[in-house]
């Protein structure tokens, strides 16, 4: 999430809303958001509803959910998806911004 915060203004300039979905319950999620002053939308997903919808993997021996980035266009169509194999397997912001340029 720190990576997304660094280029938040660039995503906003690209008319992009960032939504981070996490496995925590609402109160814990809201507390984390407030403590870290995150500028984007946070969505608690303790029942893994969104996880299941987008096919995000859970690997218990790797501490739970693997990272996933999905770009959804203004019509609600998923145009790009990256499913990480480890917690550090996340596309660079510049790569995501280039994808947004062509949408």
C-alpha cells in the first residue's frame, strides 16, 4: 500500500480510484486506515467475498492472501489482473499507469 500512496496523485490524475480490499473485519480495517492516513478507499472483506469473485489465492503457509491487482474500467469490466506468488510480487506503479493510459 505504501507503493500506491507514493504515486497517489498520478493515479488521481489518470482518473483512477484505488480500492484496497483486505481480510480484516470493519473495525480493525478502519483503525488501520486512520492510523496510517491512507488516501484511498479501503474495503474490509472478512468473508472473502471479493477474493472469491476475482479468484485471489490464499496460501496459508505464506501468511494468507497473495497480492492481486485488478484494473477495472469505468464500465465495470476487469481489463488487467496480476496475481502475485509472494507478498513482494507486485507490479510497479509505472507499469500500472501505462496500462491505464491505453484504457
